[in-house]
C-alpha cells in the first residue's frame, strides 16, 4: 500500500523526463519497514526505494530518476526518455 505524503517543507525539482511535478510517496513495507520514493504525476518516472523521504528527495533533485514504465508513459513524454 502506498500513501502520498503532504510535506510542505520538501522542495523538489521538476521531472527530468517530462517537466512534471514530483510527488513524495510512502510505501508500507510491512515487516521490512516503510520506504519512500518520489514519483512524477505526469509520466510515472520515480526514484528507487529509500529508507527516508530526504534521501528520496535528494536522489530526485540530483536527477537519479528511473525511466517511467512503458504502460504509464504518455506519448508526448516518451520521446524525451529516448523511446
């Protein structure tokens, strides 16, 4: 299960693939503990999993973003990712 967090203190750059807005998401990791990612609402790109929200934000702001899944990528953003 995932939950979008509403952190007002977190500053995120725009998505490097489509220019969309990054959104912090907390995932319930069960026995392994929660983890965090930043996901783009425009194209579906995201960071990998991180133990803290700050680590996920640092990765996003540093451009360490995974290419969006093909099923979520919009046609207009796919060209920016080299598809």
